[in-house]
C-alpha cells in the first residue's frame, strides 16, 4: 500500500504569467550521462510519472516535471511533460517542455502515452481541471513531427468521460494503433456500478478511426480496488501484456490473445514499493526498458512517508519461456566507478575464509558474521552467494558501524522467498536456496539491488552513513565469494 504524501503548500519554484504556468526548468544544465537515479537540476524540481517510448532506435523518455511534490496550482499538480532521448542508454539529450500548461483551466498535464502513426507522433494525455469547483479529468491529445515539439489539437479536451464511468477519475490513456489503422485507448477510471462495493476500478477501452468519433468497448480490466492507473500494453514475442497500478504498486497480467482472457503470473516482478509507475518501451535487439520513479521521503528521513516526485529509475525486462517477467539493471546504465577497494576481512569464530573476498559462514545454532571497514558511502558492491542446505536467512548490513548498529539490513529468506531491504520487500523470489549473484548500488540516499538478474528492489534511505559492511548467516551455512567494492566516480 502506498504512503504518498502530497503537501498542501504552494511550490516556490514557479512563476505565473497571464494564461500560462511556467517552471524554471533548464534542459541545458541537465546531466547527459548517468541517467539512472536522475533528478532534474533546479529549485525544488523532481521526476514524476515516466512515459517511455521508442521509435527508429531512439528511446524517448517523456516524464512529468514536478515542482514542489504535487503542490503546484493549489495542489492540483501543475505537471508538464518534459522529454529526454537516447540511442544507447548512455548519452542523453534534454529538451524544453514538450507539453506544457498553456491555459488557465489546465491544472496539470497528466500521464499518458505516445504512438507513431502516418509519419506523426501522437501524444494522448489527461488534463486535470476544475468544473464547478470539482476536480475532473478529461482527455486531450497533441501531434508532433519529431516527437519533441507538440501542437495541441482541438477540441481540447476532445473527450470528457465515458458513459457509466467516473468523471473525477478518467486519466492516463494508453494509446496504440492496430493493423487496420484504428486508434485504441485504455483509460484509467472507475465504473459507476460494481458487484462489490469499492471494487470498481476499470480500464475503459475506446476506439476511433478518425480521432473524432469514439466508441466505448467492453473494459479490458474490471473489479480493481483502486483506479488501475497508468496502464501499459504491448506485445513481446508471443505474449501480450497489460500493466497497471493498483494502490500504488505495479501489476501485470499476460495473455496469448490481444485483449485476454488474462493470466495471473506466478510472481509480480514489477512490484517494488519504492519504484512507482513502471512503464516500458522497446529497445534495440528485442529488448524492453522500464522507466519509473523513486519517491522522495518527507523531511528526507528514513521512516517518513512517500512524497510525489523524486528520481528516475530504470530496469530491463526479462522474459521467461512461460511469459512471466523479471527485471534487472540495464548494463549500459550502471554507474561509472573508480578502482577496487582493498578489502580486509574481520570475522568471528564461525567463519572460514579462503581469501579476503571469499568466506563461509557456518552458523547452525545462531548467527555468524564477517565484516569489512572503510567502505565508501556511495559505491557498487557485487558478490556471489552459495547457500548449503536450509537457512533461516542470510544477508548484509549496509552503511553500518563497527558494532553492527544502525545501517540497513538486506536479507534473503529462501523458505519464504522474500528479499527485504530495511522497511520494504519483494515476494515470490525463486532460487534463493541456490547460488545467486547480487549487485548493489548505493548512491546518495538511494540503495538499489539486483538479485541474480531476475528481480530488483530499491529503497530511499538517506540518513545512515556508516562505513562498515557486514555479512551474516543465521541457522545455516552460506558461502559469500567474489566480493568487490567499487567507489562511484565523482561524475555520477
């Protein structure tokens, strides 16, 4: 369940002009490399929902430019679409706002999607506005020749709400064009009638041949306990996927048919509590790259609630033969690092070491530990784990001290199939009783974990800065080997 906090204060980083709303965003000062964990430079600016798209080998990252954690325009958001592009996931270009707030009635340019058709880019989005003092969301679209400069189309909005669905919740259109040239929209909303009270979240399916007359089809998803936000939809090899948000987490279902019936997968690899609104786009060589955002924490404390807007985070999708999905770090987006840290192992009586970066913990009756000191706060840590037999749990303490106090616990439980990082966890993680590889990136207040190139887990943990790295195993035997610690380069 999400704990997103939207402040009631008016953001201080914008200025209002008659008929327009401006944010002091400067594309020319933004970093052109190392976009993993990107947050825009500027006063109180953040990344909101991401809208990845791909065309002719270019990966377009449209993203909501957030000013002041959703507080702009009296709490209605004031979001606008920024755009950044890359051809290799390494070098990026940033451009001025692609879809901005141009009219007094536009209170936020909300999440949507992009499609390329007949030599044009079509961006569909929702606009948040006030109607008779009440918040409504209505659909708009814009057209571009280059995917960078868009012109809004009239009438604007072109669609208010579908019969039988909410007018307050009618947003996040996902667009695609079928082989017959028909536009399809999946729109996040609520049904005005549901069999069970409050289980009314739906994805409305609308089609049009001319973008003027729209037909409402049977919904592609119903009965959700919240609005199924920010849908994504694509075909990858032999499978169709429908991705959507429920109570802040990102779920997916799969099918061999375009509109279902949908199959629930064995696990939900896109659920990371601190990775919001995961959407994907194709990339070269039949790859798919996920873009999402890591929320900020109130007052930048370890135990406070999420706030809208934060840093971008990227994953690469992994597709298994049965159609289920996994996630891993995109190799092109790993941070640059300096030379290896020289490790000196400190261990207790339950540890047998073969080298400074390889050891076995045998702790059938309790907990065995080993640790390293003088670990940089910002670094990349890689290692392999080989459990022997059953274990209650094993793992690490990150950014801890010489007494094993403070810091952040990263633990693995094979019996429960759970990986935990401080106060968040991922479930149905298979293979934790077998050899695995782990990749950890600690950068500023973000800790990001890749488990065996199959599942990822991120958290925002800004407070602890200890320089001791602990390894532990409880009620079992575990070998940790090939341990490497690489300080991040200053330009990350």
